[in-house]
C-alpha cells in the first residue's frame, strides 16, 4: 500500500522512513513538498537507508495523493521563519512565545488552518478512502478543522503523551509493554494529565508521586518538581510547564540567546544548504543535526527548572514516528491496540460536545480510532480544557471566515495572554488590519 507524506521535505521525515525499514506493510512512499530543495535533500538522506520501500518525490499535491492508502500530514506553513515570527511577536509584548502554546500557537494556527483545510478537501476529492494521520501543529485544532471535512478518517497524533506514560512506567518499576499494564490519561493536545498508572489493577501513580527520588529519574518529574506533583496528584504533559511555571518559563525564554524557532531556523538552514551542495554527506549531517536538535528540546523549560540534561534514551528521535506507524499498521492489519490520539471525543469528555477533538486513549483497528472511557476530569483539568477549547474554536472560526474579532478572541482568551490590549497589539503586528471584521 502507498504512504504519502505531506511536508515530505521536513527534517524529521527520515525518522518515519527509518521505522519502515524491512517492513512489508508499505509498498512505496511518495514525498510531497512545496520546496524542491528540501525534497532533494531528504530524498538523498533516505537513499542511504537500505531496506526501505521505493521513494518518489513531487511538488504536485494531487499527484502525491492519488492512490494513497495512508497520508501523513506534517506540513509547516511559513517554514521556520514563520515560527520565528510566531514566537518573537508575543515576546515583544511581554507574554510567552512558543510554537504551539499561548499566542504563538494561535498565530501558527491562523496561518496553518486554511492550508490544512484545503489539503483535507483535496484528500476527499482525490483519495477519499485514504486515512489521514495528522502530525501538523497545533495538532488538536488542525485535526478538528480537518475532521469537519474528512470526518473520522483523520486522526491526530503527538508523541508527548506516550513518552510521558513510558517514562513514568519505568520510574515506577513497571513495563509499559508488559501484561496487565494500563493507564488513564485525558486532555487536549499539549494539555493533558496522566492520572493512573496500573499493573494488574494496582495503581502505582500515588507511590510514584510520593517518591522524590523516583520522580527525579525522568523528565516530567524534574520539570515540575516533587512538591508540586504531590500537590497536583497527577503527572502533567510536559507542555503544561508553560502554564504552571509561566513566570519562570517566560524569564528563561527571554534570557536565552535565541528562541527555539531561531535556533531551528539557523540549524536547519545550514543543514539543507550544506547537504544540497554535497548530497553524499547528507545522511551524516542529518544525524549530527538531529542529535543536536534532540539534546536542546525544551531547553528553556529545563533551564527554568534547574538546567538538567536530557536522558540518553530520549535522544534517539523515536516517538511521533512510532505512534504514527503503530496507528497505520493497526488500521491496515486490523491489529487491535490502544494509543493516545487526538480524535472527536464522542462524549468521552462529558462537558465537551461530541465533535470536539480531545487527546485520550483510543482503541484502534480497521475501523479507525474509538475513544475509550476515561475518568471525568477534575475541576482544574476541566477548567483549563474548556478555556483552551474556546481558544481552539475561535482560531478555527477566524481562519475559516477571516474574522478579526474571532482572532482577537482566540488570542485574548488564552490563559497565557494577560490582557485583551496585549492580544490586540499582537494581532495588529502579525496581521495588519485589512478592513475585515
């Protein structure tokens, strides 16, 4: 079966391809991108990975979609330069700038949602039987917008929840792949909580939260600290560090020599330029650049919480690619499994309507992904989820209609934006008024 990767010139595409090596599930891969140079470089990297399916590259979207059984959507509208702007404009107004969180996430959504919706329409027209697995950030709102076109045939993924479960299980002395292992997780993309961690029905999470030494062995434990985690009574997704420690996070980002977007813009710009000139060394330079990227992931948050280094087993780059391929194989082979995914909740979270995309454990098979029952969020979790869902919905409305009022509402309602006046200034800087409402 054919796999098409939209954003096929993306830096992390070789991670997906590496996971396909010696796996007969995929017969061929089509890479689509609007940037021919990036396609050339990534194709050169893949050419050094023997054992994988044949690869073809194209800049024609319909050509890429035709005949696809699965479509991985991993586009970055505006490239890394757009990310730099998304992060710097809020920082200039004294609020957090981050790719998917706060005002930066809203700006990224406003730019990305029209393109993602157009992609969904082309999939529906050209490859109506294809399954779309969405990597594109902000993943929750992008998946919700695409689902209005494609229904249940689009599923959003993120590697943060599965990474949290895996790390917490190791710290608690459990095998996340072992028999009798289970968990309870609920939230929205980049806003979720692990509330149970069970082996044969026994919940290990209370013991883990009461053990400062064990919490100090993994990333989320160090990010949030034992005192706060014991008070909270759950393990938050790493991105909640921006909410719980907003003052420290903002200070760390401002103190850094460059934003994350600026770092990646320079790093990837240098990689693609050098690899295009010497394609024979493209794979060597990609590996070196990838390792540096992983070592510096969430460096601002780690700086704000003590300045520690990432664990070696978190530097292999595996994560979202493994989730995507596990999802694809489960659907293609009807191999039932459970994955934390972004899908319409269908009532799994009772205070959100059934069409609202949530991030929850799902049963996966040939039918797609079905949300599993989860414990009701507590008042704190529900409050943040409702706030962020209002932001997502306003962003989707603004992107679909061009309404500046909806865009202002999306920015001003975000809990990390502390004033409607600040929101208005960010909007004016990002999108100068063209006379629409």
